[in-house]
């Protein structure tokens, strides 16, 4: 039987310290009908589905004009009726700012309706967008998890154990504040006793591998310490960004060898050593057999001390009292708004010499921000090769002094515009437009922003006085929202780049399969100068697949150039694409004997000539070293079409003909070679024997015996590389499109 939460006519609420507190406020929880749920999710359409698991499916929907996440439990899934009722009962009655908000439920189809959290889970963010999670934000997340666990474990009269704490069950809102979710496995413990403590003896052990307490598995005793153990693994996961398997052992070993900083997640920025060491120690201590029940309190105190020193912000500040301040400041600020908004900052005064509250500035600017958001939601195009949207965003933020404020929503709204534009992933023109804008805006921010105490920034984010840009603009000491915005922008830049590259890979991949082997029915000579009209027609048919690849390359180049994407990024795209072509063709050649023939070598050689011509036409500015990326397939084809192979020595082959190919790759090509055209034979038996000897030596020296190439889909550049490659940018003559609040350039 599931224990009921002892509400006694009121709900459990939390104080700012996270302690349970009685409240007479009525819950906003509602029961919904089956039709309500279906209307909210377009009849549970696949398009509305945002998650799937053993418990069932999660859908995004809209109920009463609010975005919600609806979890519908599968009747055959891992969570049954008891878990459904239990999760509903717990979240309906317990309130804490770091607990996910349960808005309602539908009993007919076992649906739970939660607030929608746009960032997804902490696990998703660690895996896919780690740059968003700066070390300051990660500390705050640890603090918030600690706070909500202390809250759950102090529920009266019976403590509550979550039972499945892990990054997948920690959701993030738009500001990267966390919400603990998924209470299907939670349990209320018997009332606390000084003699026995608080524990629940269970026969059914539930949890997640690597996060579940080993003592719980062995003895079946569910205690608050089980959550503490899971919390410890989660801390180390947040600190290092590494998978949870044996993570405690790895961190302990690194700490003992004074090499901890080599395994912390560098994408979070430059961790202060003492902070990283304390988090590592706390995570390891939480995983010890004799873990102290006061660990959570000690960790919470330490993190609060960090906040007091200004290292990070732990709790949400209350919103300013707008009503009480309007009459005093609204009129003078409205007068100042049209011409001198930039003078309204902390410490400014109105015409009556009354200080203007800094926490009210963003409220007054909200109307102008709305204009900016509507403006950049359109395609603004380019001015003299510069993306107008990036320049306008930069000028507005600089004019409003948004970089210098502690709290503003304008950065999140700009990021949302960019994110929504990328939902259609195959629109390369849109992707190229935002790649151009994000790279330009990133450079402008690099020139302007400097961190207050740069310890919290990644090396890429530190301003470099030597990099190109606005030499006349002073550097601004940026606050946390601006620095987070810069990191989010870099993350989007990398994401867009990867989407464009992968779209081109998907487009040419089916064609590459047709380019590796000449059709058997059309095997004709590709020797230049053939006089046969039939052979000429056949040659044109054979080369058609290669020409389609060339056409795809040209279309992408045209799109990137039309959107003024920096040439450096264009070169990177095509360099990786040609590397992909090299890997696909070369691996196919080594895996299929029918491809290792003389005539097939001629076919591929003719196709490679088409790619070489494309690189020449594209110019080195845009093709870069793309042609050099084909060296493996070039040399393999050169071997196939060379005459008198038996006369070649091993040294000539390895040093002159195929210096890039490994001995394993050479052996593979040599032994699979056949000539369907002239009947020639492969290299001599002495050369083959020599290759075998070299391969044996390699195996003894632990050299990899694999002959296949790997495709590298990583991001091949840093943001500093982009900035150094870009020319100076002058935004002074880029006029905002119809913005009355922006200063116009002097005549």
C-alpha cells in the first residue's frame, strides 16, 4: 500500500533554505479528461512525442495556453498503477522550487501533466550541449540538487527517498535551473528512530546501474543514504562529463595522483582548482560505505559560501516590486528612452536626482526588445558582405548595456529565435544564414566582452587584443548572462556547422556507392582520345554519378557564399567532405575484390579528375586542402592502373607509389588485385613476402592491424580559429531597420 503524504489540510512547501514548511495555499493541481490530453497532443501524434522509455511516452502539448509535457504510462511498461498513483500523490502535495511541477493528471489513460522544461534533461545537456553548462552553472545545479534532497529527506513525519536519482531525471528550465522529476520509485520511510535510523526493508530492488547504492543491492535496506550515493555519482558526472561507470574509482585515483584537473570537463571553462577538488571529494565521500549523513549539509554550506564570494548565483532573486517604483521612475525613463537609453544604468539618476533602480531598466526596455526580436525573426540579408542581423543584435545589446546587467531575458530570446530557425534541419540556406550571423556576432562579442575575474571562462572566451575586429571599441566587463550568451552562441555555431556538413554527407553518400565500381555492362576504355562514338557515350554515362556529386558540391558552395559564410568555415566543410569521400571510396575498395581491378581503377581515376577540377574552379580560398584529403584513394587507384607491377620493388611501392598507405592496406590491395582488361598480374611474390614480414613486425610492436579508415565527424576548429581567420568588422554604417530607439550615425 502506498502511504499518503500527511498534509493535514495543507500542502508541503519549502522555504528558501529548502526546509518543509506548512502552507494553507490550495494546490493548482487539476484532473484532465482523455479528450483534454488528446486535444493537447494532436491525438497523441508522433510529431508531438518528445521522449520514449520503458515507462511509456512523453508528449509536448498545450493546455490552457500553457506548454506542458505529458507522460503517458504504458500499461505494459516498467511503471504500473502503484507507481503512477505514487508519483501523482508525491508531486501533487510536495512543493519545492527544484521539484518538477505536476499540473494535473488523467486517470483514464494514466497520464501525468507536467510543466514543460525546454532544456530537457541534465544528461542530454551533458552529452549534447556541454558548453551551455559552465562551471558556475554546474555548481548551482549541484547546490539545487542538494537542496531538494535535503528537503525530501526532512519531510515530516516520514522522510522520502527518491530512489532513482540520476542526470536523466534532473530536468533543466530555460535558465538552466534544475527540477527533480520521476518519482515512480520513491518511498516513504518509517518514522525516524535514534536507535535504528530510518530505513525500509525491501525485497524488490529498483534503480539504475552505476547510480544505485551497492549496499541497497546487497542488503535491501532503502535509506536516505541511497540517494546520497546516487548524488555522489551525479556530482562526479557533472564535474567530469564522463560516463558513470566506475567514475568514483577514476576520480579517486586522479585525486591521489594530483591529476584531477586532467579529467574535469574542460568544456565548462577553467574550473577553480579548490572548487573542483572539493566537488571531487564530496562526490567520492557520498559514495563511501560509511558516508556521513551530514554530507549534504556540509556541501550546501560550502556552495553557499561560494555564492557569497560572487563565484556563482545559487538561488533565484525575487522579482522587483514594479508597482511600488513605477510612479517614481517611469516618466523620466520614458523621456530618456528615445535618445539616451544607454545612459540608464546602475547609479543613474532621474531629473529629481532620485536614483533609477538598475533592476527596473530591463522592464522599460522590454518594448524595444520586442521590436528587435520581431526584426531578427525575418531574413534581414546582408550589407557589404556583413550579416545585418548580427550587426543589429550587437549594436542593440551594446546600446542597451545588456552585457553589463546581472539579469535580462534578451539573450535567451535571441537564442530562441536562432533555435527555432534551425528546426527544419534540411534547409541549407537558412542554416548558412545563421552560420554567417553566429560567426560574425561571435567575433563582435569576442572583441567587446571581458570577464570579471577570467577564471570562470574557457580559453576560447577570453578576449584577445590581437584578434581582428573593432579596435576602436572599448572592452566591456561582462556579467554572467552575457558570457552565457556567448557560450550558447558558440554552441549554436558548432551545431549549425555540423548540420550543414552532415546534410551534404547524406546527399552524396548514395552516389558514392555508385562511384566505386563501373557497371559491368558498360566496362569500356576510359583512355583519353577514344574515337569511338559509342565509347564516348558510355564514358559520359559512367562519369554521370561523379558529375552529380560535383553538382551537389557546387550547390552547397553557392549557398554558403551567397550567405557570406566566412571562407575559413567553408574550407572546413569541404575539407571534411572530401575526407569523407576518401574514407568511403577507399574502404569500399579494400572490402570488395571486384572493385580492385585495372578497369575499375581507370573509372575511379576519371571520377577523381572531376573532383580535382571542382577544387580548381572553387579556388583555394574555398576548397582549401580538400584535394589533399583524397590521398588514400588517389594512391590506391594509382597502384591499380600502373603497368608492370611485378617489376616494382617493395621500397618503390612504399616510398614512391603509395607512401600514405600502411603495409596492411598495401597487402590488401595487392592480394585482391585482378586485371579484367589486359590480364596483367599483381606484384611479385617477393614483395608479398616482404609485406607479410612487415605486418608480423607491426603486430609484435602493437601497431594496429586494421586496414580500414575512420570518418572523423568532430568539429575541426576552435572559435579562436574562426576569429583569427575573419577580417575586421565595422558595424558603424549598418543602420538598424526602422529602430527609432537606436542612435543614427552622424552625417
